[in-house]
C-alpha cells in the first residue's frame, strides 16, 4: 500500500469525502453536533461515513463496512471484497440515494446495498482508485484518480468520463449543481454529472501542487470545501469561491452540515464548527489521531477516523471520550459473575456486561496476557513471563507471584482448584488464585490450553519431535491437578485449545500432513480420543461450549459449530485474521482475536447468540 505515502500527513485523507449533499450525500441533512462520545471499533481506519434510510454506514480499510441505527451500537457487515491483503477494495467513499447505498474504493471497486447490510459488487468501467461519491438530481456521481468520473442512475450501470484534474477527492450536490474538488486546488461544477466546468480557486497559485481539496459539502445555501493546508473555501453558486480563515494549518479531510452547523474534521483530531461557513471555532475532540470524515443524520453528527475511531455528537462542540477498547490483539475471553473479560497484548484487559459495550481496565502490567478464567468468585488472567493477575470483579486487578518465568498460555478452574499451563510443560495449581504451586509435568513441550470436566483436568499442547522435524500433539490428564499422565493423541501437530461440555472433552489445533496444515478436532468420551473431520484447512486456536453447541475458532477468522463435537459446520465470519479465544455466557458467545493491518495488529471482538 505504498500509495498511501502520496497523501502526506493526512494519510489518505481524501478517502473521507462523500460530500454530503442535501439529497442523501452523507452529511447535509439538518440537525445538531456539540457533545461527542468516542466509539472504538478496534479497526485501523474508517475513511467515510454517511446516513440514509435510518442507518449510519461507515467504510474503511480492507473493505470493512459497519452499520448503526443510532451511531452508538455498530455492527460489522460482510463486504464483497475479494482479497483483503491486496489493497483492492479499500473503501474510500459511501453515500445514500434513491433507496441505495453506494460504496467506492481502490481498484475501481463499487458496492451497492439497499439496507447497508447485504452488499453486491458492481461492474466498474475503471481500475482507478475511486475516492468520493454523492447522489443528486437522480444521478450517482463518483470521482477518483486521474480525473476519473463515473455516473449512474441506479448504482448498477456506470458510465466513465475523464475530467481535467489529476485526482478528484470529493463531490457533493446542492442547489441543482454537482461540485467536485481535488488536487492542485481543482474545483469543477456540473449541472448533470456529465458536462463539467473547471472553476478558479482563490488558493490556486505556484504552491497549489501541495494543496489538495479533500472534502466538500452543501448546506444553508452554501458550498464549503476543505483542504490539506487547513484552507476553507466557500461559494454560494459553486462558481465564485472565497477563502475563509480556519484557524488551523492541519489538514482538513471532511466536512458536513446539519441543524444549522457546519462541522469540519482533520489531522490531529481537529474539529472545527461554524454556523455560517465563515467564522470557524476549534472544538476539543479528545483525540490525537486523524479524523477522515463526518456526516449528520437522525439528530447526530458522526465522525470517523484512524484506528477505527467513531465519534458522535449531538451538537458538534463538546466532545467526550467514553468506553474505548484496545488496539492490541486479544487472546482469550471468559465469562463470570455477569461479566465478560477479554485479555490480550500489552496487558490489555477489557470488560463488558453484554458483549457489546467494552471498557478498558488497568491491568498494572505491560506483559501479554494469554489466558483468563473465572471460578470461586475470582477472575484469573495469565501471560508472558509467568504473569498472573487476579480480580474479584474484572475491574481492579492484582498481580500475584507465580514462582515461574515460563510463559503461561492457559488457565481454568475446577474441583476447587485454579490450573495454569504454559511453556516447557509448566503446570501450576492454586486453591485461591493467590498462592501457586509448580507441579511435575510429564512433558517439556509447550502447553496451550486446559479444561476441567467430569472429575478430570485435561491439558493440551505440542511436543517437538526432532527426528521428524515437527510437533506432535500433547494431551495430559489428571484427576486432581497434581499427578499427570500423558495420553496418546496420534496427531502430528499442536493442540491449542480444549473445553468440556455435554459429557465430552473437545480439543482443537492443527494437523501437519503431507500436503500442508489442517484444522484438527479430537474428542474424549472419558477413555478414548477420537479425531473428527473439521472441514477446514485453517488452524484452530480456541473452543467453547454453551447452549447445546460447541464453537471452535481459528486462523483467518475461522468459526466452526457442532451440536455434538463430531459433525462440524463452517460459519460465515466477519473477521479476516486470527480468532484466538471464545467463551459462552449470559446467552451469548464471544470470540476475540486480532485484525492485521499495514501498521500492526488490532483487537477484534465478535458476538453471537
């Protein structure tokens, strides 16, 4: 994705312009915008947001699509993207018109949806990057790289035109006129989206090559455009433009109008508001990350940006930060005492009463936390370097002495005992989560998971077989957590997770065969281990049981379900990267993991009833 470097500090700031015309273009409906609340989607970047048909739709990196009925609760939708690693289908713009949402992006990608939930890829006449889209006068208009402009009456059939501009980043519709803006201070207008006229910008001088107009909207009889140098231009007719004082030199990436107020957003969390497009006031966003776009609908301003930030506001002035999940990968999740607890990289601990709203807690450690369990009124989290943390409520955490520096990967509770397992065959037990005792292990290989059921503990992992150059699946059993016996798994590959439910232990991992790696599933009926067909070539990392169903999760967002541990069905997953853990509680399955972007890993949380 080297093309991102072309857009400087704004980091592809142009993506956020859906324009926001008065006819559904994503931001010109009337409304308010002052008190702002932070929503964090755990995603690298959301570039554009619009409102239509009672729904907010936000789009961004790797074809991600989120929808919300109220700007507060957001749901990730399945995108018809083909290859999330290729950069194709990074979505830059979205709008609503004529009963249809239209999203556009890299490689000429065009998606449409009647409701924001179900999306269809449309044939595009170009492979140029498409940056902005709007709707007006019965026509969708898309703008993009190399002066590309597409028009469509329905979002399905598209016609391409080339305009005299290097890049067009934003487009809007108002007062019977389409207005497109872009690099080199480009401003073009059209009454029909077909015939365009280049207009003179008041900032068009010898420095213009470094000034890019990223966003444009229409409201209250005025067009407002914003740029990479903090410039704000206004026009009553789209032809004659006036430069206004913005009070900032930061890149302004998006602008919207609602309830008598213009709101512009940009670099460093910049938010500016104006009642008339002339006098602008800086507002406090509480964020330092770039904001890429803003829209208005249903009495609410919604701004989106870097790291999956979503800000909402009733009035555009006062911005408040609330529940914020982590950008670190999440490795495990447990449920107890009416609370979900997820743990992850950098000591991240999140809690949620319902699996929807998550709160980041202070763990007191920067070590990666790999496992978490609940028992006897206590949460216990374990991790790198023998880290063990305990909490009675999931909120306040205390670090305990484990007596080992081995990485601890799994933890469970059963028979009045906490059990933790980890690298080099480490096995620790504790009656209270505070005092821990190292037990003799029959393996020196890593142990990744442990479970309790039917009077026995079962730990799983892998042992390296030097003569053959691969890991062999490890299974240990114990009636009391003290005396352990190695069982025969018969598998060449590691076992990563184990659970107990409906009278059955189920272990998951990967099988190494002659033709590659495959997801493996073993069950224990109390005496014998049996392998079953998983139906996936993806490694499985975690497994849980609840409400009569086993759920296994793994690599590339894999989700499998089974009523009996024997017959498994692959489910559609909105996750693109690894899911590391899964838990059941309060009528809900919660899976956690990571998403992988160009700049690192990010926490992912999925829920399902």
